[in-house]
C-alpha cells in the first residue's frame, strides 16, 4: 500500500478562487489490479481552462466533483505494473494530475519519450498548449501567406508557441503581454512588435501603431479590451481564433466586448474552438511538425515551476495574476 496526497475541490468559487476552496487529503493507493499500472507523478500542469470546471454548470467538460481529487495533465513514472504494455520505469502522460500517486488502466495512459525532450514538455510545448497553438493558428484561423498576426497573452503557454509558429511561417507578428520581462522574452523569440498592455493607456491605439497595415489573424486568449482592439485593427475578412478569454474567468464583465458590431461590417470570422475536438484530425501533423521544430531549434519555451503538491493551488492562482512566464508547472518529485 502506497500513500499519496491529492488536492480536492472543497467548494465551487463564485468569483476568484482562493485557498479556502481547496483541501489536501492523504489516501492509501493499493497495488494495481489486472491491466493496471501504478504511477508516481513527477510533473503536473495547471491551466486556465480548469477554472471553468470549478462551476456546477453544464459545459464542454464536466465540473470537478466536490470532495474528489481534481484532474489535469500530468507526467509520471510507472512504479508498479500489472500489464505487459508498460513496465516499471516507463514515463507516461495522463489526466490524473493534482495527486502524487495513482492507479489506472495501462490503456488509458500515453507512453512518452523523456530522452527525446524533457518530460514536462509533454505538458506544454509538445502537449495540449502546443497543439492548441498549432490547431488554432493554422486551422481555426486558416493562416494564409502574408497574414499579419496579433496574439494576446503572447508570453503565456499557448501564446508563445503561436508567435513562434507564425514566425516560422514568415508572418509579421504582434504580441501583447504584461510587463517588461515578458515583453523582452517575446522580442528574444522574434516577435516583430510587442505591446506591454499594462503600460498602455489605449490598447487600440497601441495596436494600430504596431500594425498600421491592419491585422488579418487574431489569436484570442484574453477578451475585453484586447478583443476590442483586435476588432478595431482588423482588416476585412480577418479570422479570429477564440481560444480563451481569461479576463472573464473570474469576472464575466472583464471579458465584455464593446464593439462586436465591427465583425459584421468587416465580415470577420470568429471561430471558437476546444482543442480536444481536433486531436484525431490534427494530432499526427502536430507531433511531426513540433518535434521537427524543437529539434531544429526553431521553437523555444519558458516555464514557471512551483515545487511540491503543497504549492499546486498557489501555482493555479498565479495564472490569474499573470505571475507565470510561459507554462505554469508543479514539480512533484
């Protein structure tokens, strides 16, 4: 019998979550049953979409159950196996984060090659955030030669990859981020024009100055003033990939858009998407292209790491105050 600590949702937060909405529990994990393996997580992911699962409402993903361990991306090591497809020492990816040890059917886990790239990269650039960037930019926004691309939250886990894919494909890229450090990082990876939205009184004017020719593609991560600015700067027939609107996750008014009517007059296509709906169609293409870009040094990434499951909630809450540079991770062991 192995002991494991796990984070549970204690109550659904009505607005911005705080530590009182979560609780830590210690459980005994038995030996794995037939066809199962036991995994000790080394890394877990925290992501903005998890906030949407902390509401007792119907959505594209079921809400987290109160009093039960939360779920999320994780990479860990098989420490006991009762299935021939996985052996002790294999590294696997799962959605069984927010806990130190778990049992699961071997067929529900994805083996990863941690010798090829760092294990935690499968939670970021080579995982769900990377594929979100790839699918959103190339397929949802129908990227075309000559497009000018604007990316909000450009220094985040998804945004930093969107910017670099667009540069690999020879596009002009404008990125918005908060603070000098994040803006300097974007410059270092080749973003053409960088807007520090915290230093700008008028984001729309700043974007129009950065893109006097207008924008053709907008990758939306924030909502609110960023969406208003993108609509104002958009060229006719621009395409917007709506990935998220973090400004409204804890306050719906934060993502409110004032000039949506511009989408009508400019014939703008607004395409919302959930990346899990596109794994089957684009997953193989993403893996092929991303592995090649990483190997050639064309893709770089930043990570912010909190140590230990005790800091998992802290890591999650920092997403909403912009304290992460790139992908936010928790190192469990």
